[in-house]
């Protein structure tokens, strides 16, 4: 038998009827057409419908085009989770431009670097961050962006720094603007800078295809039904809110905006708006669990909460369940559009104890439905480590939910993609069921007397101590052992503990060499997305890793 | 402001880490890895897990490759909904080959035509259809395929016509076979012949990209959660079971096989296996509704039933709800991978009467989430008709869920894609809410005294008559009016009616010119997928349209 001679290709090429570049902009167009009257975005007293949101996004795109913005121009946003931030996720790429959401907690130097590096032409600014931007602009070396202030009647204070207000800018645009999707689904849609604890931040470039597929894959990962009510506890500046702006548009859900992560406000919105889904870092859930007004799990149907951003302590996963949040654990990095793996639940887990469920569910798991692969490999040999729960390697991703690469950084791009896989820099094992279980960032591992200690494992024990609110463990230089674990602890309100008590507690639950040799009490520095900033803690203990980490 | 000079493309090309051709084969690989022990396929006494199904599919692919099958070779299947048919949906494309599922109710001449036209190299045959195949093979003009018999212990009778039995063939394959996905997501995955009432059937070619996207879009259309239990009431030979073999793999659900659509068997499997989802043509649901042992809607949680294949009568949509089937109405054709539009529910419909819900829900609706567009256009001007519920035009699709084209038929392909849209040949209006509402196949419309009569509208009235089980209305030549409606009616068991009664009933509900002028009682000829074969009825009444239709 021989292969057919091209009959399945000849005359069967792509054409306008059967091929359209994948783009999440299609989701908004469809939902505005199918459900124009359903609620789209809610922010304090403001409520929009999908018809209105689409018209506003088209106005934004049109106004940008009239301002001279076109393909691959960068539009930056220094905004909290407000309607304009949501609209930017559609209006900016509708103009052919690339959305660069800025981490609102960064300092003026970092902002200036990003505006220069990305070459932002336009910058949307919230009054709360006007002073940061006012300081950042003079630090820029290249041409400055055209600045648009986004007023918010629900916010008091702050200032203006721009040439025009957002609503006035929108009026210069056409609500019937005929936009074009990307000419190629590989075209850039967003630019997201990594937190950059090692040198300058890197600009991660997303394409329309990946944004489309990750937004869709979110639905499969958490089994989200049509018309979810989604609470914006996760910053939209963080991996484009893990692509949920596009997911919620696809599902014709409701976006409940949230300027600030605050327990009382969140519980109130959950009850008032009937929130069904939310996302966040472990610290967000930890705050809710420990809030004095946390509801009982039996108060109503659970909220589905996606958690990612760091290895979540077991106490957080179990604790969330107790306050009525059903945790779905996902894992990823900026380079893979936020989460691109999920700790897929096995039906038999339902019969297990809450602690056992938490232990199983805290793992990084398996690929997203629409991601090709996640695994753990030896980065030297590029061989998968055995699924023995012990052999450590580096977590690697491969598939369509992986960035285009780093902007203007071919060296870092080539390193990240060496051997045909994206290298995360996270160290992990493969459990016997094939699930990936993170052990540490490669720079967070502690090597004591030649033995590897997973800081995550030690933190897990600390989190179980009744007085501990937050814990971070880093390597402290030691003349005898090379490194020893040092614990930083934030105590719960009103709770107390001594260094001795903490160390004794750890000794009961950990091998001797893994037990922290020092305990430091006080507030732990965090990134704006709630990650504990271990590189600062390492600096405090004089760790060698502190210089590059 | 000027556009950036390519910084978002240079050095950011596709590579092995960030680009993998979309293929539904990825779903099986992922699910077999994540849920190897969960049930995959159930057929009578046989139960497979996902690990087993994946190994069997790899064996099949490997055995095919060892037989000399390679890229773009056609493997045909003359099989009912049994495990081998499910496995063929993965094993065949894993070998790089193209799956050509044959309609098992076709006659030997039609089968011979398809085997010749597609150039099938291998043919899988079920004993029930061995005699048809035995007659078809000598009718072929080209080289004959290698025939594999697929025995079924649960089926009595039939025969063998092949060189080897399927299980023996599988043993020649490697369960660890390392398969490669398509080198291009535009590569062919399946070949499906249209029913071909006009001349020779046309071979519709599907690509991996479209199969992947439609399989995913099915999930969004019906809000299917993880691990559905799916009953195979829809033939897998029909548009690859509307791509549900791939959908169920993506969701790690259970495939409940079904050789024959039979009410008692279906009700029994729904109860025993805990069926959650099914698909079918209106005639399947109609049979269930009218079965003497139909359950009460209150018997348990409803089964989600996707319905497509013809404009479903209101009585079927409303009736299904009464027996505990929650109908989701989708619409499409072979050329768009089965359904590619959905009658998306509006939340406010829930408060309406069952009849009103049925009226709203029977429309063809709006695009699938991952389809770009469906609309109604004047095929001459290619302008969208106004959304007035009255102006008739042709339903057109555009997007990624549209075929590559017709095999070895560039003329038909060009016609189908004229003006950058796929032309369905179905006539419809756009309702004021933008939903597409089918009126007729263009060849089914009746023109009486210059007025258009929608056969669907007349049939809808007939279906409401208490004695009517099935109804089909066609044009009958008339010396005065040109054409007049003629009704063909199948009565319910034990029911009776006269021509006079039927005509009087119609007069109460229809304009005079739309009322059938003749009524014929008796069994109505159907296609294997349950479509009423109007071209045969037209022949009986001597309609001019009968020759080409």
C-alpha cells in the first residue's frame, strides 16, 4: 500500500470561509451578539451589559486608531480591577495593539524601565497610581507615552497625571468601529513583565492563539458552566488575570470588579452578587480563612476558587473548604499565560479525609486540557525523571499555551526554550500517579550537609502551627552545614509563640536536618500578587543566593 | 505615532516548545495519562479503562502502520457504535491515516462508490453488515481494501467477509507504539460522505484543527462537566458522531455503546449506567417520547440531550422535557463537523411556559462558541438579511469549524465557499434577537400560487395532532397553483385519523393556502440518521423536484 498523492490537500487550502485566526476577541463579539442584555461588568454603582461593554471596547479601539495607534504598538495600563482595565483587554488588541498591564505595586524605576523597554505609546492610569506614574515618566529614557487618566467615582484621593480622561477619550471613538482580528493568530496580544528578581524584568509576549486556548482551557480545568459570576480577586495585571477576562467573555459571565483585596468586601460581594468563581494566590485565601467574619461552609453553595501563584500550603487548601470555597489548584508562570497545569481531581478523592484531599490537591498536577505537556525533566539530559515521588528535576512545559518568547531578548528566549521545552526553573518530583509535585524554585532549595531540603515542606509544617499566619523558609549560611533552614513567621492576630516552641514543633514533624535552626518573627515582604519575597529574606540572613535571587 | 518595527515577531517564531498542531489525539493521550483507571468504553459485558483504550488505539495504529498504512491513506469503517468504532477515531489518525466512517444503512452500490472514490485501503466490517460489504466489493472499480472483521460477542447472526478478525489484527500492533500527531493541523483526519440525494455523494474532508475545536466547542455549547456518562444514540458514522468521540476523551467521560436505537434498551442503560448526556436526531427523541415505557420527568436528574439533524418539531422539544430529557438544540451539517450553531438559552427563558420555551429552543440559533459566524444571507448579494423574522435567505457559516472542502471535487468546493462563506442550502430568517430560524431546505420549500410555504411550519401543526407520530410535507404538482402541500403521516400505535380530520385540523391553525390539499397515511421512508426522505415522497406525488432531489 502506498500513500495517496496529495488528494487530501490539493484544492483544499485555507480560505475565508474555513479559516479564521484564533483570537479571544471573537468571544466578546459573539457574546455581545448573543447576550447583549446580560450583565458584563459590575463596579460599585456601575453596571454594564455585554452590548454596552462591546460598544465601549469598540470606542476604545477606534479612539486609539484615531490617535495613530496600530499594529504592534504598545498600550500600557496602570490600573486596578476596574471596568477600564477589563475593556483594555479587548479594545487594545482590537486596534491591533499590544496590551502591557503594569504591576501597580511597582516603584517608579521599574515602571520607567517597562515603559521604555516595551516602547509604550499610550498609558492608562488610575488616580491611585498617578503619583507613581508622575515619578516614573521623568525617569524614562525614550519617548513618553500619551497618558490617559481613568477616573473612578468610587475612589477617593489620588490624582491626575494625563492629558485626557478615559471617558472623554472614549467619546472620540466610534461604538460601531469595524475592527479586524489579527492577520495571524501568532500576532502579539499582550506583553507581561516578569517580577524580575534576577536583574531586569523580562517582557513575556503572548499571542492571540495562546490567549484563546488558555481562556478556553480555563473552562475545562474548573468545569465552569455558562454565565458564571466571577469576582476579580486576582489582579488583571497578573498574566492578564490568567486570561480570565477572555474566559468570562466566552461564557457570557459577570465580572465583579474589585479595587482592593479585603476580606469584608469580598464576603459582602460574594453574598450580594452571587459570586460563583474567583481566582487568587494562596495569600488571598489565607486572608479570607483567617478573617474574623469568615462564613461557615454551610452558609450556601460553595464558591469555586482557583488557586495558583505559589505552592499552596495544605492548611490553606483545607481551610478554604471550611469557609465554603471549593479550591481548584492550578499552576503555571507568566511564561505559560498563568496556569497551564491543573491538579485534576480523581473521583475517588471525594471519599478521603479533608487533610488527605488537601495533600493530593496541593500538587501541581497534569497539563491543562489544551496544553500539550507538563513534566519533570533532568535539564542536562532532557530525560523525564522516574515517577517515584523522589527524583528531583525541573518542571517543563510544552504546547500551545507557552509564550512567543521574551521581547528583545533572544538569549533569554533561547535559554527558556532549550531542547524544545519551556524551562520553569521550578524543582519538582513526579508522584507515582504521574502528578507533578513542586519542591522549590531552584533558587529556594536549601542544601544542608549535602542534603536537599525543600523549603515548601518545612513551610507546610509551620503553617499547621496554630499561631502561624504566614511562613517562609530560606537558606541561611552556616559554617558547618553550608546552609541551614531559617524560618520567617507572621503570627495570627492575638497569637504568640517563641522561637523554641516553633523549633520544637518542627522537630516533632520533620527530620532533624530539616528543622529550622533560627526563627524570625515579623511581617514577611510580599509581591503585589501575594508571593512571599524570599530574596529579601535571603538578603537579611546573608545568603549567597541573595545577590542573584 | 508609528508602528513598532517587528520587535513582536523577530526571534519570537514558533518552535517545538510553544507550538504543537491542534489535534484531538492529544485529548486521548492526556486522559490516558491523567485518568488511566477511569472507565472509557462500555459495551454490553465489556468495560474498558482509558489506559486500556489508549493501548488498544496504539495497537491499532501500530498494526495499520505495519500493514503499510501511512499519511492520507483511507481506512473505512462499516461499524455500529461499538468499541472498535470508538478506537478507530483515534487509532486511524494516529497512523497518519484518514478515517472514513460509512453509513451502515447504505446499499452495496453506494458503499462501492465511496470505497472507490475515497480509495479505501482498509475496511473494518461488523458481522451485521458483512453481506452488504460482500455485495459491494465486487461492484468496485478500483483496488479492493484489506478487510478486517470486527466480531461482537453480544451480536448474534451476520457473517464474516474479511481476511482477519479485529482482535487478532490488534495483537500484531504495539501497545506502546510511539505515534506522531499531524505535521500540520490542517492535515485530514476524517472523510464523511454526504447523504447525496442529488447525484453522487460528496466526500467532506475534516482536518485535525476543526475536529479539535468542535470537540471542545461541544463542551461549551452544552456546559458539559468533567466525566460525563455519554450514551451513543447518535451513530458515530454521522459526522464522526458530531465529534463526540473526541469530546468524551477530552472530558474523561464514559462512552456507553449502543448497537441499535431502541427505547427499552435506552431507558435501561440510562438508569443502569447513570447516563448524563446523549445526542440524536429528532426521530430518536420522538421514539423515546412515544415509547410505552417512557419514564416520568420526575424519575431522576434529567439527561442532557443534544438534538440536531432536522428542524425539530416543537412537540419533540416539549415532549422530551416531560420524560426527563433536557434538550439542547444544536444545528449544522456534515460540512461543518455536525453542529456548529447552538440555540443558546437565555436565562429569562426559564420562566416561560413549556410551549414558549420549545418555540424559542427549536431555532437554529447562534454560532458555536468556537465557530466564527452563522447568519442568513441573500446568496446573490451576500448581504445579511434584516433581523425581522420574515426575510428569507440562505444560512451561511464561516470559521474554523468548516470542512477543508470536498474530496476530488474542486467545482463543488468552490461553489460551497463562494463569497468566503459556506453555503448550507438551508433557507431561514433571522429573528429580531438575531437567532437563525430555519424555514426549509431550499429544495423543500413549496411554492403555491407564488407564495412560499415552509414545509416545516405545516409539519409543526401536524405534529401537534394527538394521533400523529411523524409527518412530512412536500410539494405536489397542481395545475392551478403550481404546487400544493401534500402531507405524509405516520400514526401513533392504536391511533386513527382520516384525511378530512387532518385537513380540518390544519385549517384551524394555518392560512388556507398552507393547508395540505392531500394526506397520505403510512410509514415514511427515513435515512439511517432518522431524516425523513422527502425526495422519495416527492417521487410518489410526481413532483418536478423529485428528479434532482
